[in-house]
C-alpha cells in the first residue's frame, strides 16, 4: 500500500496503514483507492478484503475472546486509557489524515479527534463500573440477581463522515464490556481507522481484540460474518437505507443490532429567541463538517417575526465562509466527500428552486478539480421540496417560515427520521414543551451542538435503535443474565 505524501506534506510513518489488520498482524494488499476530495487525486490504496479474509478476522476475534473477557476490568480500562493518551499525542497527525481523506476543514478534524479520543477515556472509566442488580421477588420465593456479560464478537460498521469518532464510539464500549471486534470502516476513509489500529496495538490491545478490514463488497462480506454463529452483535452507523438491509440480514441469525442511522434535523427559532445566539448555533448545527453530519440542521423553521432578520444574518455568515481544501488552515468549509454527493446536493437545490425557493447566497456548484459546493441559504422553501424530506448532507440551509408553536411541532415531525432537533427560545418553558413535542432522540435547547461522550446519542423513528455513549452505551455490548437464586 502506498500513500502519496508529495503534495500534502503528510509524513508521519508511524500512522501509515500497512494492510488488513487481522489477529494483530498487517496483511499487505490493494484494490481500493482512497481519494483526496479536495483535489480528486488518489492518496493511497487499501486492501479489498474477501469473505475468506473476513472469516479469518472472525477466527482471530474468537481466539482472543476468552482472554479479553477474562482480563480484569482495570486492565481493559488502562489499555483504553493509554489509547486515549496516544490519540491525544498524535492529534495533529490524525486530524491531518482525516482532513486528507474526508475533506473536512482542519478545525473540524481537530475537533473530531478530541471528541473521538474522549470515548476511549470515558469507556476506560466505565470499564471499571459495570454494575448488576439484586432484588427480592414480590412473592418472596427467591431472589433476582442480574449480571451483565460481554455479548460476544461484534461487527462494527462505520461511515465516512466521522472516520475516527464513529469507530471509537463503538470500539470504546465494546472493549470496556469485554468484547472483541471486527471494524469495517467506510472505503472512502479507511486510513484513519488503520492509523488508530496502530495506536491501539501500541497501547497494548492484544492481537485479535480489534481487527480492521476494508472491502469493496460490504454486503456479502457482512452477510457472511452475520451468518457465523460466533458473531453476536452488529453495531452499524450509516444511512437508514443500508441500516434496513442490515437489520433484515441480521434477522436471519437473530444477531443483536445497534443502529445509528440518518437524520433530518429541524432547527426551530421562535420570535423571542436571542438572534445572535440562534445564528451562532445555526452555523454550528449546519456547518460542522461542511454539513456532512447526521445531526446537521436540515430544515430551519423560523417564526414570522424574526424570519427576515434570521435569513439576513445567516446569509451574511454563510457567504463569509472560506471554502477550500480541507487541510488548508484557512479553510472553513471543505469539499464534499464525492462528486456524487455534490450531484445530490445540486439536485435537491434545483428542485427547491423549481418549486419557488430563492438562494440568498450560493445555490450552484463551483466546479474545479475537487468536490466543492458553496455555502448556500435558501428562503421561501416550500414544505413539499425534496430537501425537506431527504438528508441534504451538505452546506445548504433551507429556511421555512412558520406562525404558531403547534405548526412548528407539526412541521418538525413531518419526517420518517427522528435523530436530532434544535429549539431556540428565551422562554425555557416553551423550549422544553416544544422539545418534548418533537419526536427525536436528542434535542438541543438554545444550543447547536449536542454530541458528548457522556450523553446517550441516538435516534427515534427510522433514525435508529439503541444508544451510543453515556452510561448506557456499554450495555449495547452486554447481555443481561438473570440468576434466580434461592437462599
Ligand atoms: P452508508 O450507509 O452508505 O455506509 C455506511 C457504512 O456501511 C460504510 O462502511 C459502507 O461501506 C457500509 N455499507 C454500505 N452498504 C453496505 C451493505 N450492503 N452491507 C454492509 N455494509 C454496507 O452511509 P455513509 O454514506 O457512509 O454515511 C452517511 C450516512 O450515515 C448518513 O445517512 C448519516 O446520517 C449517517 N450517520 C448517522 C450517524 C448517527 O449516529 N446516527 C452518524 C454519522 C452518520
């Protein structure tokens, strides 16, 4: 595998991937090009794992399973804590790597590395706090003792938009719980996952506890792993469409699933909101990661009295953003992940404009060799526009006007998704009431950023099943076992 460092200055050899990572060994290979979306150039090639390779990864995870589940929690904890420290020490190189393969602005990439590493620190702490339960039965006949056991080998599948954080948000709790894992990162952004595996080995993760493989054939490779009776868990983050397919596949052998799927977040601004705070929050909720976040504000519902001032303020801020290569330190909005992503955004914006929306800034692709789309604000968007119902996944803020609280809640809930929502109002009673009325797993109240390792992250409706992070995240990788005890 090669990594073209000539035009990027990326040169930390200790983080270069060497191939598939199975059973603590690197296996050279090629077949999947990794593209720099800032230029369209090929950065590297990574191996294309076959079904046989995946089954060898399951063998390796099984060989390591007993030792890892029996390792004292303190030992598992300290390995995770060392992994956190190593990620922190290598934060700058990891951020550059993320920026190179994903395209996100360096500031976003640095934020992601810090966020990602925190999952190792949080779960290093949680590893030593796994609890159980003791109860008397109402009849008095016996006692109820509930233990939590590691669920078994876990397959972890992650998307390209947070190449480090989506992996650590799964690996951290899985290892803390005592599970061994096979990580399949997105083919667009595998270098970060492989680099983190190197740091994991340095931190003392035993061979086979974490295996990493890339494949251009994820459907059959995943199906083969799920069909193997040794695999007891699938933790997936990605689109709702692929999530549905995987739930059906997992059903064949009744594999336990955690699903972190797509979003269509409403961002509701009431007349009494602090305008400047709402605009600050809107920029974070919309533009973190260039709009390529599952929690990204997809629909801005703004009450009539504040609407025009909000549109003017957001337009000014969006128009001022510097667009460029992710790893250019001046860049505030990097390229999209692929040209296909740009085409999708273009289609959604054209559809909205055809239905009467007006772009107050941006509104058409900029062209050039990378995959760029300019920060865009659309006003007068009709609620039947396609972008009201599909994830935009790009730097486009679509603004709708509303009159009443009931209307805002109804519009916010008019979607199959239910991941995140944002509400801005100085009236905290109203903000909480509206937050309760919106059917999502997470609500930001006067705040545009909600992700935190200590919080339960996840969605309602078709945005997912289960939660990652927080005190409950570790239970996704554990099976409760009830002992009926008479004494
Ligand atoms: P995707 O669903 O296309 O791919 C996600 C992962 O699944 C990748 O690793 C991909 O290779 C793999 N995959 C694709 N087809 C597969 C198949 N048939 N079988 C097994 N694996 C398969 O999603 P994406 O484009 O990489 O990521 C963007 C999506 O992820 C958006 O919908 C976004 O909202 C969602 N997302 C959700 C969260 C969350 O926490 N809820 C976080 C980040 C991203």
